[in-house]
């Protein structure tokens, strides 16, 4: 399940599934990536108002999410709540 989240509520470690605009209009070439640094987070805030993230399924609260392409070992599960995005 995906959830629309303000970029102001994002944190490093959150997996973005879709931006609020075409990727060609941002420094992000792919839609489907993990925020890996504060710099990437700041770029998102400069270019987007909101993004879509993988939201926790209430029936499967610890369901794995898709890892960033080519980054299977570094993927970190996240739980998306109504108030913020927080790495586990």
C-alpha cells in the first residue's frame, strides 16, 4: 500500500516509490529509491511538495518493502505513520 507524504515529514532511510512530478524535472533519475543522506533529503524538499512511500499494511505490519535498485543489503524497513516517517 502506498501513502502520500509531505517532504517535510521525510527522514533518511525512507523508501520513495513515486515523486509528485516527473523524475526528469528533478535530480532523481529513478522513481523508487531510498533516501540515503541529508543532502538527498534537502534535494527532495527543494524539488517536491510531496512523495509516495510504502505504507505499513495493518494486516502485515512487518512486511518487507522493495529495496533500492542494486542496494539489497542496505535496504532498511520503515514504518509510515500518520505523523511522520521513521526508520525501524
